[in-house]
């Protein structure tokens, strides 16, 4: 009976210690305040002459960053569509027309 009681006391002490993170009730690492990284970017043309505050500049950079990711994705998609368009148009041409087009493009680029 005594060993069961002793085991219970140790189990309780272990549970309390684990529950407190193995410490004496104090947080081992004080939490630092969360600081947002400084927004960086480039102002639109002529905006540097407007006397924007640092807060306004940060807001402009944040808005630009918010949209630039989507714009980059859309530009990549447009590039892909243009490549498909070029390929499908080229497939419409006959072998003679393809050759003639290649010759025209060589002349325009300076190669003969």
C-alpha cells in the first residue's frame, strides 16, 4: 500500500512538472514582441516628390506586395497563352508557308 501511495505521489509530481513545462513556473524564454519586417519596395514614379510619411510609404509597399504576387502569376499565364497561340497559328500553315515565314523572319533579323 505504501509503495502505491509513493508511486501516486511521484506520478502527480511528474504530471505537475510536465504541465508546467519542466520549470519552476516561470517561462524559460521570455517572449519577444512580434515585430513586422520593414516593408521595402519602390514608390511609383513621381511619388517621392509628394512628401509621403514613412507610414504612408510602408502602406504603399504593403499594397504593392499584396498585388505583385498575383500580377506575376497572371503575367506568367499570359506568356503561356501567347506561346500556345503562336504554336497553334504556326500549325495552320502549310510546309511551304512555314518555310516562307522562316525566310521572312531571317531577313528581318539580319540573317540570310
